[in-house]
């Protein structure tokens, strides 16, 4: 299992190190400090969840996968850069 984590010091504690030593199939990947790109990834998954996953009906895993790929392809055709909001409000599409 690969887990992406931020640079929080809690991810390097003795308890975490011991856990990782006992579970050799778990890997932590730390993001760069101030990883704004990760915020953009989180925003995209939020859009996917709100526009497709939350309201969709799926007949099978293959149907879900097809609809997700279709959504991504359509989204990429119309995508615009995300605009950062510095006043504490969530990110918005430009």
C-alpha cells in the first residue's frame, strides 16, 4: 500500500516507524513542503465526487470505470486553470 502524506512531523514518530517496520507492504511518500499541487489534485477529486460519483448509478465496476474515464476526458476538454483564493475561500475554477 502506498500512502501519500504531508511533511507533518507525526508521520516520522517512533510509533509510525515501528508500524512501517512491521508492515513491509506499506510505504509512505511525503509531499514537498508547501505542496500546492496536492491541493489541486484534491480539488479535482472533489469535482469528480460532486459531479459524477455522488449522483451516479452504476451497473458494474466496468460501468463505473467507463463513466469515470468519460468524465475525465470531457473535463480535460473544457478544463481551465484553477485560480487560488487567498482570502480563505475554497479554490475556484478560473
